[in-house]
C-alpha cells in the first residue's frame, strides 16, 4: 500500500535520480556516514550541504535529531512520522538491514551540522528558521554561505532579521583575506553597531598579518564595544544580586514568621523548604504519567499542595514538640535540629539519596536579551514570585484577623490571652503559616537547585542571617536584608571570588550586629522581652 | 562434603566460634548526610559482590560476611568507624571512603592497626600508602587525557578550571595548570575559579565563563565541581544558552548517578572523563548491569565508575587472598601487587607496585537519556601515577611497595621519605 503522498514523492525523486543516472557528490558522500568515523561524517556533511540535492536538508535534519541510520555502507532516514526512506534513492521500500544504527555525533559533527543547516535554511520561508540560520552562519563564518546570504539580505523584508543577516555576512567578510578592503571596513562598522560579546570576539581576533587599515578601525570598534559592555555588566551584576536576594527572601520569609515573630529558633526550617520541593517532584511525576499536557502548569498545581503539606507538617511539629518548649530557646534549637535530621533521613528512605529530577516548564527556560543584559526566565519568575509571596504575607499579617491575633500574641502574650485570643491555637497556626511559606519557597527553589534530602541545609544559615540582619520580627526588615545581602554578594563576587566574597560578607554582618544587635529594623515584642 | 559438615558444625556452635568461620569484610560508606547521595550505591554494590562470591563457594572455604557501618558523612566519625571495624569486628579488609578528607582521616587508623583499605574514587594523587589500594583514577588517568582530548579534537586554546574549594580540585588544577603551561598555554588563557561546597548561585560565574570564552579562541571548561553543586551549574549553563558546541564542559565528578537528577536535553555534548561508562558495550559490562538490576530489583538503577573500581578492587583482593592462602594483611599486601583481573570495559587491570592500578581512559559525551556516548578512549590501559610528573614537589618521587618498600622514594636524593 502506497498512499498518494508517498507515491508523488517517489515519482519526483525517480524523475530526479533517473534523469541524471549519475553518481553526484551527494551519492558519493553517503557511504561516509556509515563509516562510523567522526571526521568522515564531518566531511560528508559539508559535501551534502553543498550538493544542492533535494534530500540534503532532510538528511542533515535527520542527522541532527539522531534519525539518520546506517548499516553496511547504506544510509537511511527515519522520518518523524516513523517511516524509513533510503537516503540514496529517497524511496520508502526495499529491504531494510536489521542492524541499523544511528550515525553517532560529537561536538565537531554538531558544529558542522549547525553550519550546514545555516546555509541550507537561509532562504527558508519561515522567519524563525531564517533567524536561526543567520545565527548559525554568524557562528560558523562559513565562506561558502556568502552568496546565499547576500541573496537572503536582498530578499529580507523584516528589518530585525536583515540586521542579523548583515551581521552574519560581516562575520564572514571580516576575517576573509579575499574580500575587498571596503567590504571589510563595512564589516567592522556593522559589528561595532551590533556591539555584543560575539561581535567583540570577532573584532579582537583578526588573523595575524591583517592590513593595518583594517586592524586600526577594528581595534577602535572593539574598544568602544568594551566600554559599552562594562556599563551593562555593572547593571547585570545588580540584576544577579536582585535575583540572589529574591532567593534569600523566599528562603527566609517563612523563618521571619516562625523565628521572627514567634521567637522559635527553628532549625528544621530548611527541611520545610525541602518538603516543598519534593511535593513539586511528586506532583510532576503524577502529571508526567497521567496528564502530560498539564506539565506547563505543574508548578501552579504544586504551590497550594506544597503549602498544605508543609503547613500541615508545621502544625504537627508545633503541637507535638515545640509547644512544650516555649521560652527555652536552647532546647528548641536542639529539638528542631533533631527534627531536621529525622525529616532528612525520612525523605532519604522514602525517595532515595539521589537527586530527583524536577523539570522546568518550557515557559521558564531560556533567557531574554535586553540590550546588553541577559535575563534568564527562571530567575525572573523567581524574582516576581518572591515579591508576590512577600506582598501576600504582608497583607495577611496586616488585614486578616489571623494576622491581627498573631501580632497581638507577639507583642503581649498574656494580654492577648486575657482578651480572649486562644494563644495556643494562634501559635500552631502561625507556625503552620511559616512552614507553609517555606514549602512554597521549595517549589520555586526546585527550579534552580538540587531536589535532594540535603536541599534545606544549604539555605538554613543564609535564612537566619537574613532574618537577624534585617531585624527580628519585621517582614520589611527581611525584605531589605535579603536584597542587601544578595546585591552586596553579587557585587563583591566578580572582584573577590565566590569564596572570599561570602567570607567578607559574613565578617561585615558580624561587625554590623555588634553595632546594632537588633538588626536593621528593630521591633518591640516578645523577641525583645525574651 | 567436608564443607557441608563444617557448615553444620559451625551452625550448631555458638556465635563466638561462628565468627572465625566467616571472613568479615568491612564496608565504610556514608549512608546518611551529604555524601549518602554517592556512597549508598557503593555499599549496595559491595553487598552484591560479597553475595555473589558466597554463591561461588566463598573464599578459602569460608563464607564472606559484610559488616556495614555508617560514618554519616562526618570525617572524624570515619576514623572511629574504621577503628571499630578493624579492632572490634576483626574485618580482613575494608572497602570504603569517597572524599579525600575521609580517606586522610582514616589513614592513621589503617597504618596503626595494619589493615587494608580499598579506595574506589578518582582522586588528586600525591599519595601512596602501604595499607591503601587506590582503585580509582589518579590525575594522569583522568584529567590529563581529558585535556589532551580537548586540545586535539576540539582545538581548545583557552581553559577555565572551575572547581569546588577543597583538596581534590585544588591539587588537580595545580597539576593541570602546570601541564597546560608546559604545553605552551599562556597564563592569560587560563582562568581558575573556586566556589564553596554546595554553591547554588552560578549566574556570575557562568556569565564570566561566557565572557572569557568570547575572546575569539576556542574555550573549554574543566570542571572539578563536586557533587550537588553540579546540578545548579548545569541548569544555569543551559539557561544562559552555553551550548557544548560553543564552550564544552568536561567534568571529572559527574557520572550517570549525578545526571539522574537533571534534564539532560540542554546538556547534550558536554563531556565527562572516566575509566568506565555504563554505555560501554562489552559482554562483561552487560552481565554486570544485568546482575546489578536484578540485585537491586530496580530496572532504572544506573552503574558508574566508582562501582567498577570496587568490582576490580574486590576481585583483586579475592585473588590475592587465594594466592596468599590467608587473609592476614601483611601476606595480602605482598601478594596483591601484580594481580590481574578483567575490568568491565574489555581490558585487564593490574595492581601496580605503587598500589594504583592500570585503567583505560574514556571520554564520553552526555546524551539526552542521561547516559554517555564514548567518543574517545586511550589505545591501551594507562598505569596510575601516585606522584604527578608536573609538580615541582613530586616529580622526583616514586612509590614502590614491592622492591623499594617505600611510598615516596626520592630518585634524586636516593632516600625514602620526601
């Protein structure tokens, strides 16, 4: 049974192959794919891409996706639909060898594929494909693509894409000894306007022996790009700081309730974050096996669940352990530390000691290029989420009766009890709220960190640091503390390195606490009385 | 028949007598704490090997008995537990440790009580002890060949040495820096970067690597980043769009197990250098993977390099005990040098007089299913060097426990003990 589409294609290819009945460069190159040698494959890709054969694009695409199969000198393309076609004839029928193996790739071959794809898709009708092609040619600087790219520039209507294509042309011309001086000077100017790190790389790596009339303007252009990039990089560091600050904020915000307002030194706080991350893992596992279409929304589903799970564990801990220890900070510290070990080992026993894979939804992958800034989507999402969580918590504390009771109990427990607030119940709910917030922080942190039993350990010290630095018992202090520490850390890091930067910051905090023992924003309340 | 009778008798007798009828093997791997992620698997593989040896009839007519302790990722506790294994449980040999600091912590105990330790993890070298057998890779069996591969196959000219701030990355990077400079790489083409344990915010460093890599020369990252910090590092690389075709990362501490926690699709093409990969197609490896999956009753369990090191170490110890006819440490230490056992990648590894072994070096590229595709391997097996040829302090030192009876013999001053 041959359907109409297959039949037409076969006919087309038959016309093509029989009309010539000659073995062109394309046919000659094919056996090289079956040789299982990276350099042969690399050479064959170049030949195929230059052959102009109608099958060359499907072949290179198949190679890229691991769908090019070879056996004993014969090469087959597995189509995305599952069918097999012979790469030499384009025909779908004929005996298929049993020991078909995918043609293997390494980085060198992948680069060759990228370059070939660039040349082959420059004139493609899809804008996304052309953009990708321009990028590929810009990287490969493949002189063979010059004619095609000039055609593509002449045709291009989209000004943005035209710019990308021109940059690709410039990258080819700049280092090309055969090009005219005028063309090469044009290339220098085009790259200077592009002004990013890639352009800088091209301008500062001219081959030795280039004429001075090109080297000089190229050096000037490189200098101007460098000073522009230096400005952007300062901004970029501030962004990194804000993003680190929001991670700290997320981790610390729950603690600022349990430790800050309730005065419980909760060493198991990090484990609440971990439980939140594991909730995300379980939610994703269920979604993967049952409703894969919902994967993009998995984090939103995990958020309330993580809040409920960790909040529940928090209430349980408060009712069974912590309520017997109020006013005894040392015992609380030891008990919660023990709890943290128990929780870690429990998770290790249930889920195993290995990291668990939490996927990143497609909308959180990749980066947004904004001028000279590169903002990764997952960090942006975390920054927004941290502020949203902070805002919500602030509203809860200010405008709900639970918040009012909590503040009342914090400021004067006995008075609050005398006017009829059930302080026990408020304690449990407040601890549950703090734990629940830690849980939703875990959902966010699962996107950037390991989901392993040790997840919480990495955040507990930082969280205490933020809360103490910001001022115990004050949510705004936690916000300012987290952002200050984040930005300071990231501004120090490029100069002092990650290790020394962290040490310097710790020393600074110790000195600061010496001067202001109550942190940035001191608050009156139980923490003061204790 | 005699065996069966002995078994019957021992079964009837009390515990004290029974202890003498088994040969005890100590397993010293963390089952809790931060290192449990890596070490738990090694405990499991040891239990499997011992079980298998018992099914073959044990050793010297006796059954083997595993004694498992949990040093809980706590370095001083490693020394305590080692002492307990040797003095109280009277084990014949110990298989254990992962981090170099845990090995350094137990060393004095093994020397004092004269027992045997098999250490299965790739490490920084610069050590050779009479009581320790190093079945993992020395730097010349992992780091140096990886650099050679990148320079030759990927034409890399600029190098980022990124590591966690502790002894293994520091020493390895010192060796690599000296090696690169000896190959004519200029100091400005080498960037060295250290991060704390468990570092999770890689934004600045990945951006720095990108910047360093845009100087027009092909750049690669040599990563000695340890354990858990790798996942956020690779996630950040993927997010900032650093692809293996632009800046490849070759890692010495990332294996099948570590990749189990990451979505590897954006990482395809990044590299790892090891002496074993699960994807190696040999009959020995196939049989091993099969046994492992049956033993753990889990079809998804992966195998990795340190596991193979334990397989080789255990088989060497068994052969040495059979050769010596006793489990007495002194006799086994003498007998084991020169013992040859097949490894899982199709070669035969030999215990050398410096207590390191011969191993093949394989370079693998990460595939989208979390396994590695072997893209390069050494022609034969590479003998492990206890002392690096590229460091001033150690290039004159040799270790030879067979003829010189010394772990750090100086060939210039002709004296033992640097």
